[in-house]
C-alpha cells in the first residue's frame, strides 16, 4: 500500500524530507492532506488516515463504529500512534 502511494506524487502532512513525497508514520498507516474517493461512493477532503486492515483490533473497530464523526479521526490517529485512548474507551 505505502509503496503504491509513494509513486503517485501526493503531498503528505507528515512529510519530513523534501525529496520524499510521503513518509509513513508507521509501517501500517499514513496521514495525507488531500482528497479521497472510496468504492462505496464516499468522498471528502482534508486530513485523512489510510491504514492497513490489521492496524486496529476488533474491539477498536467496533468502537470506531460508535464514535461520532468528530471523534473518529482523533481516536484512529491516537491508536495508530500508540497514544492514550482512555478518553474514548471509557
């Protein structure tokens, strides 16, 4: 996944080196500032997280489904960065 995205020449909000179009935060996800179009017809723009399917546990995926739209991004980012997520899991 990350190899393909690095070849399309997008801008990443996590860019650290000018000669690299994208630097992953971790091996299993990246954060981009751009547009997305999904197979089910959803689309949007702004900061987005793209993660491997196995980046979240079943319990975390279940919680993502119950969170408000405004909390989902922050929770996913915190999980993927190994940060404290207790404010959402209580």
